[in-house]
């Protein structure tokens, strides 16, 4: 089945360390997203990418960077991790071209299983 | 701006009904609904578009009031499998595009036997 995968699934690290979270998808979708989830705060968008050459900041991009290595891969980096970056991180994909006439007005997002990151 | 969901939490017995509301301070072209079961990733449930078009879930319905800038999700005859956190998402792209969503804080629904 076409899928969205994230590695690692769990990570514990120390303050100041550089961390990379990886996302891969076999759905063939152009659009990829990184979200952060904290209890009671919902899902907040960190970065999103429409294709390999198009990367955009979301609501909470400070302290994060991303790399879109290929259509199928979108990585999130924390250059110098801090404790308040402890959270659950989700990658998601969507495809605005699916559907009738190459246009998908629905553009639903498909989420990966998440990475639980703890920064001590 | 983040849409506002209410209630924050609701507890039901199996077979009871629930309504979850989502409101926005800006004009809406669409509203997306997702459900996240405990320990899992969010999963798409339903999208409602301006003009009445929607793509939905078999047993869950929703309404979209463009004038009031709000949407409601109706869960009727709830089942244990309905338990989870429900998020609404509103688009933030130019021209009402659905490509970038801002999610509400979520509503935790618990269905007990």
C-alpha cells in the first residue's frame, strides 16, 4: 500500500544536539508537510513543501529547518535542540492533482505515524 | 488564526449523539475534519466546501455555515470506535486554496459502553 513513513519513531536527545527527523512517502504526492503536536494545542504547521524546489515556512518555523531531497523525502532538522521542542512530530502529504480533470478540490492530507521526540 | 473548537471534551455512552463545533474569525472557503485515535496519526474524515460540495464519511455528517464562518460535526448513535480527538482545519492559502491548513486545538470524544 502507498504509505507515509517516519523515522525514527521515538528519539530521546539532549539539549544542544542536532537532530534530523525523516519522512518518506510512496504515494507519489507533491506536497509534504511537517506538523508539531503538543497536548492541548492541536497540530501546528512547521514547514511545508509543494515540490523539491518550493519550501515554505509555517506557523512555528523558528528553531527548525527542512530539506526536500526528492519528491518522496522531506526531512526536518533541529539544529540545536531545546527542551521546549519536546513534542510529537507528524509528516503529512497531499496531492492537489488527484481526481477528475487533474484537480482535487478536497486535497485531504495523509499523515505518517509520528515521531515522539524528547529533549532533555 | 487558529479556528476555535467546542467543546474541548465530551463523554458519551454508546448510542448517544454529539455535536462538535468549529468557528473561525475569518471567511471560510472550506472546513476539513480529522480524527486522531489515541496513539495514532490523524486521519481524514470529511471536507466541506463553499457551495455545499462535500466529501465525507459514511456515518458522520457535518454542516458548513459560510455566513457564520463555522462548521459542526454530527456524530449520531455513537460507537466505541468514535472515541478520539477531532480536529477541524481551515485553509490558509491564497484564494481559499486548501493546501495549507490551520487546525483547531481539538475536541476529545470518549464513548463508554
